[in-house]
C-alpha cells in the first residue's frame, strides 16, 4: 500500500512541477484518458478501504496486493501498464490535471 501511495504522491508532485513538454506521440501501451479516470477513481477507493483496515489495526500488506490485483484484473491491466501510464501522464501535467478533474467530479456526483 505504501508503495502505491508513494508512487501516486511522487507522480502528483512531479506532475505539478514538470517544466517541459515531451513528445506528444500517443503510446499504444498507455491507458487512454477516459479509462485512466476510471482506474484512478478505483485506486482512490482501494486506498480508502486499505486505510480503514489499517485504522482497525489489521496488517494490510497482503490485503493491498489482493485489492490492487483485483483492480488490475477489473480494468484488464498489468501493474506495469498502470505504472507506465502514471509516468506518462506525470510528464504531461495538463493531461493529468484533466484526468484528475474528472476523477474529482466523479466522486462529487457519486456522493
């Protein structure tokens, strides 16, 4: 869990401080923006569940792997595809911000 949380935090910071643009060619291995919204939405739900389990005093190491494996299976992804996509969007802050805006909107409409 800390691994994924660490990745997300580092990549979000990188996103906001990126100072140059990369080649805009779309990589076929990258999760498309619309699907990435769904994936990140589910990542935040997984993290919330894991935080609740940790608050209850449970060891979440194996549970974290189980939840993330389930998430990747649900979205037909591998961990590597997810990480590569996070890196891709972190290098493109405007695109990543659009994705996160949609994630936030989705959370707001679900409540």
